[in-house]
C-alpha cells in the first residue's frame, strides 16, 4: 500500500508529519492493505494563521484494485484529530465496501 501525503501552503509537510500520517494510515487500514493499491492524504488549514473550531481538514482517498477511488473527509480543531477522524471514516467505509463484495461472492 503506497501512501502519498499532500499539504496546503498553510501546513509544513515536514518529514516528521509525513511519517506520523503514514504510520496512522497504515495502522488504521492494515486489515485492508491487500486490497488497497494507493492512499492519498490531503491536509489543509482552512483559516491559515487564524484559529478556529473546525479549521483543520484531512481528506483521504483510497484506491482499491478494480474499483473507483473512495474518499472521506474530516474537519477538526487539530490535525491529529482530523487525521484520526478521516482514518476511522475510511476504515468504516472499506469494511462496508468489502463486506458487500464478499456477500455477493
């Protein structure tokens, strides 16, 4: 499973952040790694230097073999919470999608 992390101009996409995001995604989606070819993570800060309740955004797009890409988004007060929330949403979505595929088999 290849993971690509993208950030907007308001977030420093340093090696530490990229490693943290990759570890979180691998941990959350490890059960599905055989079915996922690539995961793209997009991090953004909607308000820039201003603080806000829900101004950090994480969008995760997973590409599974033979299927259209699936995307989820989570907005939160911190990047950590946005990443965690989006990873949880993606895990739930993949469980549902793969469960439906196995039910049809």
